[in-house]
C-alpha cells in the first residue's frame, strides 16, 4: 500500500444499523470500504465479499483486501422471542464469524493492522445502580443469556489478539438512531399518546448516539494506542424513567400512562424482556481519558438531534 492510497476497511455486519452508518462516515473520511456478507446482492453499492460463517466458507480475497477489520456480525437480539432456536442463532452467528476470521487472520497473506470486534454492555448482567467499568467482571449468572452471549463474543476475539494483531473490543450500549434499534420502538407508543416507563423505571440505561459510536470506531481504527476493552457509551447514563420523560419532552408529548409493569413485559416478551428491564450504569471514563470527545454527551441533545423536525 502506498502512502497516498486510501486505507481499506472490511466490515462484517455492514448492512445493519451501525455498519450502514459507519460505512458512510468512513467513505466521507476518505477510506475505502468493503463488506463481508452472506447475500452480496443486497449491498451492491459497496464492494462485497461472500462468506458463510455457518458453513465455514469465506472469499479468500476478503481478509487480504483489508488494512482494518470491523466485526459487527451477529443476529439481532431484539428480533423475535428468544426460543431455543433463536438463542442458538444469536450465539452461533457471533462465534462462527469470529472463528472464521481468526482462521483467515492466522494466515500470512494479509496486512491487517487492527481488528475492532464488537461486544455489548450486556456482558455486565443486571447490576442495579453499581457503576460499571471495564474492570468489572462479566455478570454470568446462569440465567442471564445476554451476559453469556457478550462474554462468549469477547472470548472468541481473544485468539485474534493472540496473533499479535491490535484488537479493540468496544462494549456497545443502547444505540440511539431513528433508523433502527430500541429508540423507534420506544418513541412509537409515545407518539400515539401511550408512552410509559418500563418496569420500576429505576433501571439504568447506558446509551450512545449512533454518530458518536461511529466516530469512536474511527478513533479506534485511526489511533494505534486504542487496544483492549472499552465501554462504548455516552458519559451520562439515565434511568428508564428519566429517559422516558426526556423523550416525551423532546417529542412534545405527555406521559399519561402509569409504568408498564415488569410482569406484563415478561409475559409479552419472555426472557427478551431482559433487554429493557436489566439495569446497567456504565462508565465512559476510560474512553474520555483516552481523549475521545462526544458530540452528544447528554441525552436531551442526542434526542433533539434525532428528532429535530418533530
């Protein structure tokens, strides 16, 4: 690669919420972007390599293409109830992809400088109001599926780091975007006048604006001093009640319903209710100490940027 040629980023899970926006921002910043996809035709405006983590197959040109790899691949935890089959898919879609990438990165025919492998703050489990840092041990009670998924996801990235490739693991919080994720689902009933806090409302939500998350990924790509695990959350976590009240104010709606009881959510969603009922008060201190500056450090300004036209 010559000094003036654009740096090349290969993204798995590139057609999802985070990957789509990250691809746009990387292109705007002068990078080249290619995707790894099981269905290349769906993402034809980017160069796309085919892979199938379940079958253990990958285009042999994919990894040699890249200077950097961003691994976001994994079945969504919020699409449909957690049946046994769904839970297997959520787990194996993450671990299979990482095993395949490790296999390719163990070869000598590539020039990958850094590997950014997503995780999630679910790794901490349901921890009430305890402030969680990267040093906090994973929360692994046997019943906590999200904690187990995130923990296994991180363990599966360790063999890549063992190859000597700079590896960064961002533990991603609740990503705020109007294009997908949790926020549209929370805003929809509120716009209909049926907004309410969930469960006790006291559970902490550690969030991050999608654009700040993508800027953080870029910092992790650009700066070789980023290495290891980081909480990818804004510096101001809020309770579910605070989040709900702030969202209502930004949308110019009133909260007219009482809180949605936890038992009702568990009845409707089963184990998946853990996504909205678990409390995680996650610290952004390590990211801030590393010099990263958030464009949206406070919830109100993040929501106002997303609902400017409401």
